[in-house]
C-alpha cells in the first residue's frame, strides 16, 4: 500500500471561526473517517486561526501546521512566529520556502534551510518547497533550478535535517493559475528529485506535488510512481474539493 500525504495550504484565508468550520467539515466527512491509515491529511490555516483549527480537529487523525516560521528560536523579531510556538500549540508540521514567501519576502534557499533546521529542532516536520518560475520552465532549466535549490538548502541544513523533511515540488507557473503540470511533467521532476535525494544520502522522503491540484487532476497525478501526495491551495478551501482529493489518494493508495 502506498502512503499519500494530502496537505491543504489555506494561505491568508479563513477567520478563526471559519477555520474551525472547515476543519470540522473535513474531519467529519466520510473521506477522512473512512480513509486508510496510509493517507495522511494535514491542514495549514493562517497563524491566528491555528488554535481554533486544532481544537476543531480534536481527537481526529489529521495534522495541523503553520505556513511559515522564523529561523531563530526567539528574540527581537517583530511580527514573526517561532517554530516552538507552533509546536507548543499543537502543530506537527510547518511549510518553509513557499514560492509566495520567496517572492514577497525575499526568502533564500539558505534561509529556508535554516528554517527547516529550526522546525526540526522544535519538534516540527518541515515541508520544504522548491520549484521553478515560468521563465525558467520555458528556458528548459527546471531540473537545474530545482537541483540548485535542493543543494543550497542541503548545504544550509545538513543531511539529517533534510532526511527528516517532506519535499514539495511546486512549479511557480502552476500555483493559483489553474494550469497544473501534466502528470508526465510532474513525474519527470519528481523522479529527478528522488534520484537527487538518493545521491545525497537522504532517501525515502515523501515528495508532494503542488500547483493547481483539483479533484479533476488528482487521480492522474497520484497514479505517478514518484508523486506521494499533494500540497493543495485553492481547492483546499472547500471541503467538497479537498475531500475529493483525499478520496483520490485513498483510491491510489490501494491500487
Ligand atoms: P494552488 O496553490 O493549489 O492554489 O495552485 C498551491 C500552493 O501554493 O501550495
């Protein structure tokens, strides 16, 4: 049975009450209730909605995580959120290096490696995002760019940290555009990442695909050998579509 990790990145959406309602709708759905243990479901609400999401998740077998954390343990960093606070309130995971943070906050691979390190030392599992821009994609530079991102993150974090992480391949041109990578395109890059990780002695990591995943394309993506799940943005904000993606993973897991 293959294991799938289905993560919903809610970005800057949902008030605390709405987050609780969405978590409640997802955890009480047949999709989650009847999902095999090989399907792991995680949701990433905005920071101030985390507590109500965690309360709503209650005893159900779903994970809640943060969308970002600071690389330092604590200190004079106004407006930042620490990994230890996320762990303390009950988060299990944290997304680091999402392309929107790279773009809007100038996050570098070195910083992302430091954040992954802080996450692990605080007891969180980091989901490390990599992916090329449209210009890089069109120039045929995808693997070169993704390989360089992984190298720089590995240099900053070290093997032990990367080995405890989850990787999300998210082509920037596919995020929020409705233009997902085709299963073949995604599989090709995932296979490249899988080989890269093997060569750098950090094997067996889950590799998620992200970028316009929907109930319509999820099954074809999950049928690919090296796609171990999805990081879902837009389609994770409605319980119907997120649950349909969980269903697709459940089906793929038993095939
Ligand atoms: P999308 O976002 O599913 O809306 O394309 C994915 C992501 O940013 O993680």
